C-alpha cells in the first residue's frame, strides 16, 4: 500500500518505521524537517535503523495514497482542515490521536471512509528525526465512518513489535484509553515522576485509586471496562516511561488537557455526574499549561 502519514511526531514516526518494514511505501507530510533529512528509529539503546520513507511538505503529494494516517496532536487538527477538505473523498483516513475531541472533528469531514486507532505504544523523540521505541503496545483500529475495505490489508502489517487488532466498537476502546490517560498523565505531570512511581509511592497510589473509584462511580464498570489490576499492571509495565503529558510539559509544549481530562469531565457531566478530584487536576494542569501556550 501507499501510505501517507501526516505528522512526524513520536507516534507518527513509529508507525512509519514499522509500516515501511512491512513493505508499504510510506510518505511523511512534514512542515519543519529538512526534506533531505533521513528519519531513524531506535528499537533499543544499541541500535538505530533508518526509516525507509519519502518526505513531502505539501498535502497534494498525498493525493495518490491508498491510506492517510493523521498523526498530529488534537490541537493541530484545525490547521489541517482546509488541506483535508481538498483531499479526494475516497482516500481512507486513519486518526490516531489521544483523547475524545478528535471524534467531533472527524464528524465535520467529507471523507467517505474514516477509521480511528487507539495506540498503547511508548515512544519518544530523541531529536527532530529520531524516535525511540520505549515499549510495545497494541494498536486497536475500528471503522468510524463508511466501510474501510483496506483494514484487512493494513492489519496484515501486524508484528510482535507492532501488534495491530480490529474492533467493532472503537468508541469504547478510545474511551478506555482516555480513562487510562486520566489516571496516569495528570498525576505523573503534577508530581513530575515516571509511571512506576504511581504504584511504588503510597501517596500517589492512593490518589490514583481515588480517581479510579470516582470514574467508576460516574460511568459504571461495564461502561469503562477497566479493572484496577489492569491500571496497576500498565504502570508496572511502563514503570520507567514518562507520560506523554509530562514529556510535553518538560519540553515546553502545549499539553493535551482538554481532549483527555476535559473531555472525560464533560462526558461525566452529560450523565449528571461530577469528577471532583480529576477536575482539581484539570485546573492545576491548565495553569501549568500556560507556560507551553506562551511558547506557541
């Protein structure tokens, strides 16, 4: 397949690396990388491999793709709207953002076929053209609009380092990830600690448990489909990782607060429920985020 990837952040580059390994022809749309540069992936600290791909700086160069993956963060989507509206409507799109608000953005698009992915990999950028794969996680993909006929061909790119699966209920999978993000990202960012500290430190462990219980109280276990043991296991599996929100904060980037924390608080309000601890974190993070906004 000819696959375009819009955005060369950590997850976009990770997708490009493994999809090119699976023999797809990958083209990145990049605005701030020299088109003569090469992109690389570090799968461990001792090995760096080149990502075989093309680089483009104009969306029109993606008009012949079999699939376009939208890998920018939520707050960059509005800037892409005009470019996306000019795409041929038959090209399938795959959105892999964190949070919930991108689903509302997708509803405004003209594309006939749109899929959404929930990504559980750990990845970070070492520099502008190198991504480090920190931990393998499953990417779950589901059709959000239309009939995405190439899903099967795409899923065949699955490997032990880049596992892919299909779901018939992508919105539930996306919500489950938002809950996980709300349990880990705000607390690690405010405390400025790696994920493992949320289970090793008694105070953080108690705070995370309290947030978990208020979320379950608001939504119900059946709706969230996330056990406490699964939360603890994820923190242990990613114990040395710094959450994406903390990484953004440490690098003076705008944090994804509204689409993750704000969106879950909004969903609770629709059910006439409150999330007071999470709302307190939301307000603290919003104040911390002003640093990032000043830089943009």
